[in-house]
């Protein structure tokens, strides 16, 4: 069903309050609220897999370390697990004397009794009772009138008073009472006030001391309006409830509209004293308000929030572990990327900001003035949260993986992604357990190099990248006439060493990495998919390199199963070229994935049948002649091989015949068939500041010795100009490629030229030439002449056939 053109026919807008003298817009926050963490109750009930008792205990201890003094620990009447957890905290004396345990109960007598029993013996406890008050819940869910709804709240408030007084007399527990008109934000304001007034009267002992004040919790159980409307509702309540000095007004915002933080902040300006929520915003549907975000927002305004997140990484790790839910890398203050700048302009601004601040702080220190934080793009000092600008994880006892990652970053310059940190941590731990000794820095870096085949030939895996070219597929190959063009795809053409044997592989994909994975799948039966990729720079300026990290998994039938695969392999690559860095990272991971399993061999000793692929043919040429053929030349020669086998009436061509066919087809290291296109001598000179070249010399063109003197933007364009001066038609360079063969003093240049030829009355056609020479200019010129010779041959054959 599509979205409606007129949603007003289905959805009613909120009804704004008439509050012309509202005061909250002109107020400024100056102090923190009372914080109540409901992670162990509201947060836990929203989890697909609720926390175990050990997880809840760890979470509780973490909240204590952060400084929370009010913690809603359970809905004890809901299950024996929750009841026993509360009893365990009390009986094992895990609750500090200054911490209030809060427990939730609906307005039902039997459940209230069970709830009070759960906290009996605690030093301090808050009984939190709720019943829904909005029109929809009254009329549809419970079918109660307003009078019946108030009577329900009053009756059970009196029961709670009686039971808590009995418990205090017997066990000495000090109780406070909290009441929530559930769905407050959808309840008529005057009715919410009426219910709370009746509850306060039934409780009968609200006082002005903190421990005596009744808590009225105003939940935005479902966020259905903008935060300014919620602030109006809160201010209306605060201004009209009687005996305001005896009341703590509490907020419980949810985040259905993504405005929970704003609603809480405006609600506090409107008069609220207390906020209930969860760390990092866990909770039903879109979650409760994020207490970490709220507290640190106040911290950045110079307000001490009264809770401590000086080690936010450890808090985050524990919350992720207990909730079994990830925290988004862009999550305010806590995400992996919140203090990381990828943009060069951002990095430059931050760098300059730190330099200026260093000077400013020195002057302020001399003058005895505050050293204010003011850095572009960083609203908070990461060091205050135990982080750094570079996002290096601190070394501490609770995050061993962070310590190892820190050493790798310091000594190898690699800032591993968090999931890779976990994977490598397991490698190091296995070595430490096996050798029963402390791991040194050298041990860790050596283990890293060996695991990820990183750092030179000593650590190479079975697959090693030798050379590659990434190109875009021509648009004509991507869409037919009249169709919308698809996203541009990439082609990978490269050579890799496979168990010491150099192979040519090629593949296509949406990008360089997927094209390489496609090539590995096609040629080596290695079927892996990319699940995660990240990168960062090492160094600055001309010496900067790219570090890339990939995680590979075995692809499943659908993308969801692929993304959730349990087995994965990480890889890392570093190169001055960012594409090469990513490709090396892929092979790093692939080397770990394939282990010792056999890979398909290229059988060079047998004939090449018609079913052999272009890459197989190219691999044979690479082995024999050390020539890395461009993709289009691979396709051209593959057609020549197929024609040769067809003309011979056989499906095979021997290895030696294949090499001979290549040499003859492209005139490689063989004399010109008739000596018609040959360089006798040449000289190349630069023509001043224009950058153009002048080619002079003696060339055989069409079998006749010609004295050449021509110009071009380079040696090849000058040679083409010379050819065009002496040919009937016109040639142009369609493609040129080159690479080196050998090393040191023995190095030679290999050149590949494809010429296009046009002549009146003759259809346009192309021809390739291949040559090598110790001089790169000579190599290119020879390749041009070889291609011209092939054009001449084809042209004469066409004339003989009457074309």
C-alpha cells in the first residue's frame, strides 16, 4: 500500500495547548536532573534475548561505577528470574547505601505485594506504580470511565502505602513512591492532573524533604508530537499541580519521532526535576531517551551532570555485550566514528584548531584563566571520555583488544576496525595461552604480519598481487538503446602469483574489490563476499599511503544470511594507491580463507581447446614471454586462437604453436613479413616549453625508405603523423599500454598499441602491434610500426577480396 496523497484523511495532528505565557522557551539549564536508569527493566524487556542474571549483574555494577543513584532494576512480579535477581542484589549486599532500587508494578494488589516482597530488606527502595490514563486506553483497552481510572489508582496507592509501612516496620526499608499516568503525552492535561492530585491525596504523606517527595513520572509512552508540545504539557502540569514543593516531576520520553533528547531537554526547562531512560537509548520500538547523550550534552555546556563517562569505551562494550545490540558508529559521543574526520578540510581545520588552542591555553594558564575547549568539529574533548582524536583505544584491563590494537597502531601505523581488533585479539590470546608467557611488542607485530600476510615477501601468502589495471566498462556495454544506463561497473585485469606460478585473472564488478572477487571466483574457484570495508591514511603529503581493511565471508543464498555469517576472514593492505591497497587487503583475507586447500592449476603442457578462456591464453603468454596483455588485446588474440583452431579443423592448439601464433600475429620479436614497416633510425627532441616532440629519422613505410621529420604531443603521436603523411588512409591510436619486463640492468619495456584505420570506401578496422626494447620510446615506436604492418596486411587482403 503506497503512502497517501492526503495523510490528513488517516492521521490526526496533535492538538496544541493554549499556553500564551509559556515560560520554558526563555529558560536555560543550569543544573542536572535526578537520573534514573531503567536499562535493567524497560531496556531489558525490549530485548529479543533478555539479559541473563550475570549480564544484569554486570550492567548493574557498571551503572554504579557511572554514578547512578536511582536504578530501576526489575518488574519483580513478572517472573521468578526478575524477582530472584532483585533478591540477589539485596541479600548479597551489592547495593550501596546511597543507591535507591526502583521496581515497577501495575495497579494490581497481588502484583504489588510480590513487588514489595522483592525489595524487603533493601536500605532504600522506590515502588513505581502505573496505570494507563489516555482516552484510547480507557475506552478501548480497559473500558474504564475517568472515575474508574482514578479510583483504580487511588485504591492501589493506598495498598502500596499500607504494605510499604508494614515492610519498613519489619525490615527497616526506606520507601519512596512513584506514580506514572501511563500514556501521559496522549492524556487530556486536566485529567492527568486530576489523577495525580487524587494519588497524592491517597498517599497522604508527601513532604518537602527529598526522601518524602512523591514522584510523578510523566511518560511520553509513545512520542506523538514535537518536543515543544511535550514541554507545554510538562509546564502545564508543573504550574497547576498543588503542593509543587512536595513533588518530584519525572520524565520518561520515548523516541518514536527521533526527538526523545529534545523532548527531555525542553521538558526540564519546563520544570521537570528527574529523567528516566537508558544508556545509548535502548528500549521498546525506537528506544527510550539516551541518558549518555543527555548527560554529555549538559557536560559540554559546562554543567557537571553528576554521572561519569570518563571511560565511555568500556561502558559501551559492556552495554553491547549485555544487550546484544550494536551501537551505531555515528551514535553521539560513543560511536566508533564520532571523533574521526575523513574529509581533508575537516582534518585541516581540526589540526589548526589544536595548534591555536595550544597557544591560547598557554596564555590562559599564565593569566590564571579557564582554558576553554574550542576545536572545529569537536564539541567535546575526546580525552574527557577516555578517547583520543585518532580514536585509539586506551590500554586497560577491561579492553585487552584495545591494548593490542594500540600497539599495532603505534608500531605498524594501522588503526584496525573494532571487529578486526576482536579477531586479532583472539589470535594473540591463542599464542599467549599456548606459550604461557607475556606477549612482547615484537611478538604481537610478528603475529599480525603472519596472520594477515603483511609486510613484505617474508610474510607473503599463496596469492600475491603482481600487477593490475582497473577500467570502466564502456557505457554501450551497460545499456541498450532507450534503456536507463546502469551504474558504471569496473573491470579488473591483473596478474597474481598462485603458489609461485604467475597467472592472469580478470573479473567484473561494481568496484575494484568486487571485480577482483569475481576474478578469483571465475579462475580459482574461490567464492567469497565482502562484508565490511574501511580505510584510513598513513602519513601526510606526498609520502601518504592508504591502509585498507576488508572482512570476507562465504556468500549465502540471500544478502541477509551473508551479512550474518558467523565465519569471516579479515585482511589488510597498504599502498600509495588506494585501489591497490584495497586489492591487497582482499588477497590478505583470501589467503587466510583458503588455507592449504588445493587450487585449480593452469595446465600449460596440454593443448588449448576452444573452451579455454581468454585469461588462460593470457596466462600462457605471460609465462612464456612475460607479457601482460591488455584486456582488449586478450580478446583480440583469443579470437585469433579460435580462428586458427577452426582453420586447422581441430579443437586444440599446442603450447608452442600458441606462442608462435602470437609472435606472428602481432610481429613480436620477428622481422616484418616483407620489411614494409620498419624503423631504420630515429631521433626524438623536445620543442621548448610547448611540450611537443619532434621525431626525425628513416622509416620504411609501405616498403619504401622515407626520411621522417614530424611533430606530435609525444613520440607515438609523432609516429602516427608520419604514417598519415605516407598512407592512403588515416590511422589513429585507439589504445596504448606499457609495462616493464625484468629488473635492474636487464629491465626492458613492453609496449602495446592498437591503431584504428579509416580509408574512403573501406570500413573502419583496428589492428594491434606489440614490441619490447631496452628504450621505452623505441619500444612504443616499434609497436606502432607492428600495428601499421598488420593494418597494411588487412587492407591488402580486403582489396584482394574486392572490399
